[in-house]
């Protein structure tokens, strides 16, 4: 599948401000199933860009601004090619085909940061919720994981939130609703509570039937490490395993660390900012 992604973010300020350095998680992660054909940035005012690799081997851009301004505009465009394969086209090692299982010692060591469960009281809350809602009981790992994913999806209501940050698992359960990033973090904390290594993923999703006709939007989901299969994408917002319509940009243990645009501004007198975003994901040319 060939996809064209356009992402525009604009901040309007009610007075002239100095833009501080920004960290931008906007370039998709290339892998054998996803190739970037081209990627471009445009900034108003102009910026000097340096690329870096963070501690999870993501590729954020560091943007430095020298001019003062009353508006900041960041535009990224890219064309990507994804390989259309079944999300269940993988094999799991024999010892992990049934759940629960324990990772072998090397995996336990390498995955330790992704295995750390939430605090005890949150674990108890999540276990009680899962025992109540997780109706289908199967010992096979993949069907069990699929049911857990669908359980989160069908028991929460998706509600878009403009404010930054992630709801705690407790808040998401109390409200019974959240955004995709809230769904993802709740699923991740459930997985870690049960002994599965899980991490947060930020990226783009193409779905012409959603997102108000734009074809796609920024999206968040989870990945779980399955021995023999590696990291597998799971989307608890839609209750499905991720396929070629998902374009990952960055992954991390803590969701806030890979927010797409991270930065600030300075103004001696207090200043206010108004945010405008436009994200479009469409089918590209061959």
C-alpha cells in the first residue's frame, strides 16, 4: 500500500515570542515492511534541523529557531510504502503458544523496562476489571491476546480530547472513555500486570471510513513482545491487530516521551497560544 501523509501544526500567539528548540517525532520508522520514499519539512519561521536517535532508536528531529514571531508553522510530508501482509503471519515459540508463559532469561533481562507493572493498587484494580470483563477464556496465546484487545475496545467509549497528556488507567476506567492514547496505555498496563512486555506506539493510521474524510490521522496503539514473533502491533481502540494501514513513528515505555511535537516558547510578558492541526493520510501513487 502506498500512502501519502501530510501533517500541519500551527501555533498562533497573541504577541511576539521567541520559539525555543522543538523535538519532532514525525518521521515514520522504516523497517522491512515499511519504506519511506521521501520526507520533507517546512517551517515558518525557518528552522535549522538536526536529526538524532533517541534511547529507543527512534529518529526525532531537533528544530532550532532564531527569529521572534507571532506564529509557528510546522509542516511535514512523506510518501511511504507498506507491505500488505496478514497481521497474523507469524510463529510463536513452543513455550509461548499458551498463556500464561514466562519469558526466557535473556528476554526477561532485555525486556525488563517493558515488563514493569503499574503500582500495586492499580494492578488490583486492573485485575478486578479484567476478571469481570474478560469473558472468553482460552489457553492459546494469540486468541487470548486478541480477546483482551477486543475487551478493552468494547468496554470503553472513544472520546477525542484536545488537552495534552495521558489519562491514568484509573481515570480511564472511572470515565469509561478516552482517546486512542488512553486506550493504548490502559491496554499496556493490563498486559504488564499479566506479565507481558508491552510498549506504546505513536504513528499514523489510514482508514477512509473514519477521520471525517481525511483518510487518516495521528493514532496511538500498543505493541506486545511475543517470543519467536517479536513486537506485534495491537490497536485496542479498534480491537484489532495492526496491519499495513498502520504507520509507526516512534515507540517508548512512557507515552509522553514520544509526543509528536515537543517544545515551548518564551515571552517576557505572558503570552497565549492557539493550536491548529491538520493531518491527512491518503492513498499515494505507485
